[in-house]
């Protein structure tokens, strides 16, 4: 069961990294709605590092007797998780701002400002 969960965790980290770090659309541009979000690439890299570090920590650090090394390793993991949570909050706030702009008709799908003449009249 431990091996299955480790493989599942690594697969999740690798797929997250693949989606945000490697995949591009047909035009060669990143496939993101809401404009350029460089913190998503950083978040994907952190997810990959966390997945690998977690599996290594479970298999390697459980066998060592060093309490300081154990505590330092998992403290780094905790800091990375907190950093990932802060990036998620930043993304949530950005998405809320973009959606509010869409509703107001001031932002396009890529998050860039739209000229008032380009806004479609949605009244019947």
C-alpha cells in the first residue's frame, strides 16, 4: 500500500508539472485562461519538488536516527507547503479580479483590458 500511494503521489506531482511547465497550445502559447500567471509555473515546480521530497522523506529519513536532520527536512517541506498555499491564495484573488472584470465587461478572456467599443451588448 505504501508503494502504491508513493507512485500515486509522484504521478500527481509529475502531471501537475507537465501541465503547467511543459504543455503548450497549437500556437506555441501557454494554455491559460485569465492571462499570464507565472506563479502557476512556480507552484507546479513546488508541487513536483514536494512530491519527490515526500517520497524520499518517507523511505530514506525513517531509517536514519538523526533527529535534527529529520526535523530540518520536514521543516523545509512545511515551508514549501505554506509557500504553495500562498501562491494558491494569490491565484484565487487574481481569478476573482478577472471574473469581476469579465462581468463588468472591462477585461477580455486573457485578462487584458478591453476597449469599450469591443464590449458586446448583452441586452435583449
